[in-house]
């Protein structure tokens, strides 16, 4: 997904993010359900991604189809996504898949955070998904069974669940979605994509800090406390010494970079002079 569709997906994820602190697997299932509706109608996908249609018209169209069938929260999420610009008819469906999977992953993240171990819980989920992917990838028999056109979704799902008897509920939901509705992909590849999303969520809990010289234990504690206040959550702080910074500090959390180093300020000054 590139261009305007990539931007719309980024905006959609940003809008959903505040809701993820209280998200449930039911919400993720509902968004997956809307995705199934769109995948079943090429005409509907074209109508919802037609640049000539007004945003309000597209929102009303999707709302008329899902109202009363999903929760108000799910309806608000999907209708808001329908108002955005999408470069291709399939892109809205792909974005719904990412948002639904991210919602399911966030349930694991939230439970882990409540127990003081968000990274461990996300790592465990990614491990479950990668393990399933590896099991299927290593067996031509399983691949044939999960890709058999004549097999029912229920049969494929039942087979997949037998492969992960002790998996968490979020993992079971994501695996079930992948085998029942791979959407042109191979189930094991889609599970791998979901695992990559879980790995990406882990970066929200890791602060990579570069400093020009080693910090004392007290300074490290103050830094960790300051980052916790800044981001509003516990973070695993990884500190590396980079003498080239000259002074100051550079912090990276997920895609956000805070650069207060001397070298950055000098670079800014040079750009202004040019």
C-alpha cells in the first residue's frame, strides 16, 4: 500500500490508537466481519473508494449496512475509514484487516501492561504466530489442507486450532482469520504478517537512547522517569554511547525521534545559514 492509501491507513491507525486501551477481541472480530462484507462485494468496494463520491455519502452507505449489526464503536471506526481517500478499491479492505489485527494485538498488549509486562506478552503472541507459521511452512500436507478450495472454512479453522491447542485468544482469533479468509494470500503468510504487526507494537515500549558519554546510575533512573512521564507509560530503556553526538541526547520510541544533541542543533544552524 503506497501513496494516498498509505497515508489514509496511517491516519486510521492514529484515530484508533486512543481506543485500544479498552479494546476487546469482540471489537476486532466485528471489524474483521465488516472486512468480510466488503470482500464479498466488488461493487461495494468500488463505491466506498470512488473519489467522485462525497465522504458523507460513503460513510452513510457503509453505516446503512453495518448499523445494528456491530457495536457503535466498530461502526464509528469503519465508517470513518470509509470517508478517507484510497488509491485502489482493495486498499480499504487491506486497511480494515490491519486495523482489526492491530486491535486484537492491543488486547494482548493491554493485559500485559496491567501485569507489568507488555513486552513479554507481545513477544509471546508473536512467538505463537511465528510458531504456527513455521509448523505449516514445514508441512506440505498442512499447506495443501489449509489451501484446499473444496474444504470448508470451518474445517480449515478446526485443523488450525488443533495445531495451537494452548494458544492465547488473540492468537487463535488471528490464526482463525488467516485460515478462513486469507484474501488471496497463503494462510501461513498472513499469520506471518500479523506476527510482524505484533513485533511492531513492541517498539512502542522500547526507548532507544543515544548519549555522548556514559550516564551514572542516578542519571539513568532520572532519564527513565522522565521518559515515563513524557510518554505516559513504562518503557524499556536501551542506552548507547555515541561520542559523535558531542553533547545532549537522542531518543527514539517507535517512529518518534526526539533529538536534543549538539550535533543536531549545529546541523539545524547550518541549514538555516544555507
